[in-house]
């Protein structure tokens, strides 16, 4: 029998001297690429260059001694090791964010939820930040109204841009903007050479909308638009991201409907055409909780309200549930 009373106890793993600590920036890049599928989309989400994302992934793979992604024309797919690492990566980021939030206290940044950093809402936030000296803003991306309600109620975000009609249960709403909808086509489509297309001309056509997630507020908007003008919405996918979407339209997959200011990836084989008579407009509101007292929130609300232009029923089209809030 051993005289060492600790001999039967499990010993902690030995960390070799010089073994690299994980960098949170590389872990965030890994999670972003996993969720966005494309390095370019992850770069937009993180607000850095695509090259910087690639460097972070390469560094993480080097630190771990593992290959985390397999790459193909359909984007980046986690390897078996990548899938095993993902829950731990998310946990690391979550703990880091909690620690940062605990230290920020009352001086933390104004957290603004946007559906996608390619949308008009991000330009509105940039304009506000540009004219507001000393204001710190943090952008959060989520799933629109489906997650914004809970995030605003919990206080994990201070404001959210999304389409919201009806009762909001403790949330307040300020009309933000009405974005014209454009037709996106391939250059070989019969309508590609037009300066504008009347809505009546689309009756009986099919619009390919792979990003119209079930139960989302934007899918509901396009369902109502299709019912009004006789357009069938094809939501078949899968949704492989903006680059794939644009490339498919260019290749003749069909026409689609997009926001006029949406920053789509450039593709030589596509064109955007304004829709008229009437102009369909997508309604976006700024939501915030009535009990939120962040010192910068009131200034953002005033800024958004000042720039809003009301709905013009003589020229524009809105779904009936949205009209009261935008008159």
C-alpha cells in the first residue's frame, strides 16, 4: 500500500510550458464563421476584414492543433473537431460577455439590435453615432422581433430595429423608415432592361425568397405583399447566405424582392429595378422598453423620430396592419 495519501486521487492535467492560451477574438471568429457559413459574412458581422477573419481562424487552428473547417463552394462547414469545439466556444464568449457587462455598470454602451448589418437600420445607427460626441454604441444582431421582445424585456439590448405591428406588451415604438422594395433579376431576364416595373406586371409571377424564415415579421410582410399583388413567394432553400443568393439569381434561379438600400454583394449578372404604381415599402420601427433609462436612449429616439417620413397612401403600399403606426 502506498504511503502517499494522495496517490488514489485524480490529478489535474499537466499543461506544458509554452502552450498557447486561447484568444477570444479567434474564438469569436470561429463562432461567427460557423453560424454565417461564409468568411465574408462573418467579417461583416464582426466588423473586420475577411482577411482578418481568415488569420484569426488560422491562428486558432494552430493554437489547438486541429482543423476546424472544411471549405467548399457552399461555404465553410465545421469538421468533427469543429463541432465538438463549438459549444465550448460559445460558453467562452458568453462568460467573457458576462464579465465585461458586470464591469461596465451604468456606463456601458447603448446596445442596439439590428437584424442584419447590411440593412438600412445600420446606416441610421451610424449616422446617429457620427453626430453624437462621446456616445458609445454596441451593435447586436439577432432574429428580429422573435428575439427582440425578450431581449428588450430583459434589458440585454436597449433598442431594436424591426417591423412590429399590433400590441407590443410594454414596449414602445417609434417609426424609423419606410424602405422601397426593388425587384432583383438576372441580366438575361426579360425585365432586366427596365427602369421601373409596375406592380401589376408581377401578377402571376414567382419571387424566390429563401431567407423568409417561418414566423418572421419579414416573411409575413412579403406574404401580405404577394397576396395583394398576386405574387407567389417561393421560400425554398436552403439559405446559404447573400453571396449564394445573388449568384443563384444571376444564374437564372428567378426574380426576388429586396430592400432598395440593402447592401447586397456585387455581382455582374444581376440588376435591381424599382417597383412602382404603387411603391411597396417595408416598415421598420425602433422599439425600446418603457422602463429603460439608458442615458443615450432618449437621444437615439429623438434622432430616429426626426428623420422619419410618413406613409404616402397615394404613392406607396403598406400592409394594412402597419399603416396606423406610419401615418
